[in-house]
C-alpha cells in the first residue's frame, strides 16, 4: 500500500519557486516561475549567494566538500530572463551516505527522521533527505533571482544579517565563534543561534491589512526554514512587558518597520531564533555536521525575505516591467 505524497514544495503566489532534491540525491534545484522578462541575469551574483551558504569553507561549518556550482537549464537567453520558468540545479558531489546507516534505526532526537517515517512510510534517511539543511540550496537559488528583481526595482534596498546570540555568547566576534565551534565539534556539542535580519530601505505600502500582512508572510517564510523556533519584529517579546505610554512614544524602531501589517518604508528588523543542531555526541563526531546552523542560515533567511518582498510587489504592480 502506497503512502501519501509529500506536498508543500512550492512557495509564493505571483513569484513562485518550486523546489526539489534530497541531501544525498543526484541534485537539488529550483524552478522559478513568474520572473519578469528582460531582467539582466547576473550568474556571478547567483553563484556568490550559493558560496555564502556552501559547506566546507572553514573549520566552523560542515566539512562536506560541495562546490555548489549552479547550472541554468532554462529561462535565460543572452544574459536576460525570458519570462519563462527558470530552471536551476546544483549537483551533489560529496555524499557520504554510510555516515547515516546508524540513524536509519536510531533517529536523532530533535530531527524529523522518525516523524517523516511515521507520516510517509518510505523515506530517504541519508543526510535527512529533504529535512536536511542542504534543502536550503534551492531557497538560495530562488532568492538570488528575487534579489535581482529587487535590485532593478529598488536599487537602494539591502539585506543585512548578523548573529546576535550563539548559545551563551551574546554578540559574538568571529574569533569567539570560531573558537567555540571548534571546541563544540570535538565534543559533539552544538549551539542554537539568534540572527538579526535587517532589510534596509524597503519600499512602503507592501502587505495587506488582514490575511497577507507583510509581517505574517515574512514570519511564515522564516518559520519554514528548518530549525527555526521563533520570530520577532522590532521590540518583539519585550513589547509584552512594556507600558503603552512608554512603548508608543519611545521611537519608531519598536514597530520593526511594519504597522498594520504594511511596510512603512523604515528598516524592517527581525530576530530569528534557531535551535541547536540535532546531530550531537557520537553522531556529530563521526559525521559532517554544522555545530551551529545559524552561520550558514543567514543567506537563506535573506533569500526567503527577498522572495516575500518580490511576491508582494508583483501582486500590486504586475506591469512594472512593461
């Protein structure tokens, strides 16, 4: 008896990405549907975004050696988008599936190994399949194209991400991060992280006042990234401890660039919290895992934010590129 199929592999309403691939399969990729025609397609920028999340770049991240070289299969001709679906893939080249033989029958606490088997029956346990952090390659592919669109429409818009908390370390320096994670890898330990994502110079008036508030769509996008546990905008949870007479006259930053579910034009500021990596102790020591997911998650969150902004923009401005 066959089990139910896995759905939910597409994101967006007007600018849509369809993602595919497993951690230890042949390749991962994204089909970008809804990108306007005539956009300058910057392949070097796309590759640089992939390089930001690529494993094997230093001692603080997974040692899996993947070049993550992007291949453009369709939708681009003579350096410009055609308006047709853009198919992008990245081939896996450094799978080490034997590392996961043990967890086939001994699921990792905190990971989705056992839950996926319970739901789907037949699963790919190698590297976590589509519950692996490697799935985010597809998000970065689609997000990079979204950033190209945003660059044309809003040339002053920028994304900035930084780690403001890693385990017990607040606002850690690069040296602190490197030393702590090197020690964690040797001990089979892992850390959670909190990342600040700042969208600088965003356009005003994006978002709807009820079900498609910009903040709710941004929150949903960030929560769709594996290991994310919490999202805050502006003052975040601190707002629950404040007096209204103080909170509402302090400064505009407490709203995080969003009011009534709509962007104000001020910087949009989010804090995203991620749980510690599920691969710990002997599994971590014997395999190739990130002791802190937050390091390589930064371009992923930027990608998801870009996808949301483009989707909202195109929903309001279908003729922007005509």
